[in-house]
C-alpha cells in the first residue's frame, strides 16, 4: 500500500507486481480525515510505503520506528504543509501489522553538487545549522525520468532532462545521467516558482522590510508565505488552479494577472535550470495541474522558444503519457501522468530487500 499525502490531497494505492490495482483519493484533503488510510480495507498488504517530503540528509528509504518518526517530526518547520500530514499517515499505518517504509522526496537531490546546494550566507551559519538547498518532488522526478526513457527506449544515463512538476507545489529539476544536478526548491518547498498558496522565491530584502516595518509579525510570516500567497493571494481565490482559471474566464483581472505571473515565473525557472545541463534532450511536464490543464502547459511552452521547445496542439489535446513536440524536434517535450505510487512501491520493495539481505542502511 502506498500513501501519498500532498499539500492539498491524499492518494492511497494498492500496488502489486509493479502495477496499481486499486486507489482511493481524497481531493482537497484537510490533513485530518483518516478514512482513506484504513489498511484493514485492503488485506494481505506486505508493506506500506509513505511519502515524506523531507528526510533531512537521508539518502535511502527507511523502515519506520518511533525513534525515526521523532527525527522526522523535527523537520516539520522545514515543510509545514506536508510533513505533519505524512507523520499523521505514518502513525496510522504503523497501527497495522505490515512494516511501514518512509520514502523521501529530498533523497533524489542528494546528488546535487555543492555549488548548487550552498547558499551565499556566512559559513558558520550554514554549516552549523544545516542551512542548504535540499530540493523536493524527488519521487515524481524519478518516476517521470524513468518513464521518459522507457518511451524513447533510451538509457537514463544518456538522457538530460528538465522535469517540471506542476501540482499545488511547483518545481523544476535538472537531471543529468539519471541524477538530480539542480532544482528550484531549496531549504524549504517555498523557493522557486509561484505556487497555489505558496509565494515562491521572494527577495529576502522584501521580507526583512515586512518584519522591520512591522507590516507582518514574525509569527505571522510563515503562514502568509505558505498559506495566503501564490495564486491564492494574488487572485483572491482558493489558489486551486481550477478556481483561478475559472475566475480568469469570468474576466477577473486579478486572476488573469495571477496566471500571467505563474506562467512567467515558471518559464524563468525552466530557463535557469536548463543552464545546469550540458544539453537539453527533453522537457517533461508532470503533476496533476499539468496533466489536467494541457492548454496552460501549451501557454508555458509557447514562451520557451529560446530553448527550442515547441508543442503540437493536437498532441496536447490527447491523453496518456506522450510526446507533444513535433516529430524529430529536440528537445522532446513530454506529458507524463504523475505516478508517485509506483515509485513509492519500487523504493519500499528495495528497502525490504536490503533488510532481508542483511543490509540495514
């Protein structure tokens, strides 16, 4: 069983022999309701895999116990939208008989070189306090990259990819030879493009100004940046892109501007991350927002001509995992359905195999 708590939903899947055979989804999940997590509804579960956005310095999945759970609880401040939901899901899953494996989005980005990881802050601050860029959406990137190489019958070690994950959270990751080499999210999932309710990157001087001028209190700032900014803050809607696009269609100027900012900032991150690759073989759009809003993806791609990115409207309107760029054009542009449950299951199986083989870390 795989449990994928997102910032706005939760997906619970039953995976067998590498394929999903059942699923329960709570859309716009409140982070409290536990109905989708009842392991007893699916008997004969061998292992439960839970997605954790933040694993700190952990590079591999781990079987959970109370000690590790407490360590992961210490990371709540770095991912306040996601970490509490994963902790809640894991605690419920641990009440059942099956072992529970935590899989981490941050692990995929452990390969990022130091130059892309370090902030330009005093070294005594960064080293002693673990202030560095961690990166997120790693599970989504791993699955999408593997799926792309399957579609083009290529070797992951020979493919250089930009993975654009568009959900309630938004990130861009540069992947070379199957490894993350740079990503837009950093110390927290706030950095990068504008998101549903998150601000994305903001001039730190602006934040200092808000605090020094007492426009926002210290205890309010995190809530403002995580819950009341982004598309929600700019448009006056929930921040769910369906609501924002509906408001734009009604002629609401704030919603229209919010989408313009969203598109602009995402294009800018794609351009920046392309510079971390030797060449650009593929651009992959994945995540619920991308899959369900192909017109918006086409709008984003339309401003990436400087990178050679082109898409075909007829292909954009199709369904399933597919190439949406013209035949023979490079980079190839892909639309890939996010299937983090398959990546979770794959990693959980590998973790259990290591334990059975006598390897504990």
